[in-house]
């Protein structure tokens, strides 16, 4: 169940996030999220789930030295990496904290962003309520999340495609349908939602897709979870390497206003 087309051992989390950020897909959607934030000089902006600090420098440049950028992450390694990377940015403050309980006073932030974070949290609605608490009236939250149930991988056996997507949605990602749920959850948290932007990246190269989706590793986990037999997994992966390859998933950028 292996091929030279696939990575059998995944990158560490920091390397994976760096890889995604520098891909064509990452640069494109992150630019759109930054545009939707509409940052101004002097703004105080929160990057919630900032990871290794991938986006902190761009945020700092947008708010200028008169503003402030607060990065928050629950993972100590991510926080340490982000702090090291932004050591020269006087306006950046990286904090070790949980998105469900932010170390930020009420109504003190102008902007906030979450980038592929709410798909992993224990309680997205509670997290949104906490973000609503810390934003000033008129403040803006921009979120970017995939809807993993829209994951489509072309294969002659559609049952295998459905099994793969079902495994990802049911076992791999905690809140797999968060992309489609964001507008509703934000509204329930007291936000207005003026804008929802669907972004659908299309992968035509199996190796490019594998670097984002971890196709072989995910298939191995699907076998262990009973979604694929060994024989079906072999047929699935063999076809993917022989092409032509096609995969797509819809990613939603949602703008919410306090």
C-alpha cells in the first residue's frame, strides 16, 4: 500500500503548516483572508490559533508600528516557534492560551482571524462566543475553514471515493462540516455575517495533493478503522498514482461583524 508518489511519513506540524502557507493554495486564500480583514494602521488584531507564526509578520506590517498583533495558540511548541520567528517585531505578542478562554479583556480587539482552527476545537460555538466577547462593537472576524464532506477524489469505483471521504469526515477531522456551519454558528454567537466566500482548490497532480491531504497515510488509517479492506486500499492508491488525477474540496472564508 505504498508508492513513491506518496509520503509515508508525514511532516511535523510546523513543517506542514509552513508547507501549506507557501503553496499556491495557501498564498491565495491567505491573501483573500487578509484583504477581508481590512486592517488599518493602529488596529489591534488577534491571530487565534497562530501556529508557528506563519501570518504574524503580514499582520504586523498591515497594522504598522502604531498597532498591535496578538497571536494565541494552545500548543507550546507552536508558541515557542512563533515567538522566535517574530522576535524582531515589536508589535507582536504571542501567548500560550486556549481559544475557549482568551487572555484578552472585553471589547479590546478591532480584528480577529482563525485559519483552519475551528475544525479542530472542542466547542466551536463557545470559541466564537469568546471571540465575540473580545471584539469591539463593529469589530471584524475573518474565518477560513474547509468542509471535508465536500472532498471529492476521482476514481472509477465511486464506492471507494465515498468511503475515503466518509473516513476523513467521521474519523480524521473533529468538526469536519465546520465550513458550511460557520455562518450559522457566527450568527448564533451574536455576529452579523455579511460575506461568505467559497474557495475550491483543484488538485491535478497527485504528489501536490498528497503534500496537503496525506493520501496514503489517510488511506492506511481508513483500513485500520474498517472503511477500506487491504485489497480495496491497494486498488484505490494504485489508480491514484496512474492518473489522470483529480481532487477538490471546498474551503469557506466567512466574514463576521460584531
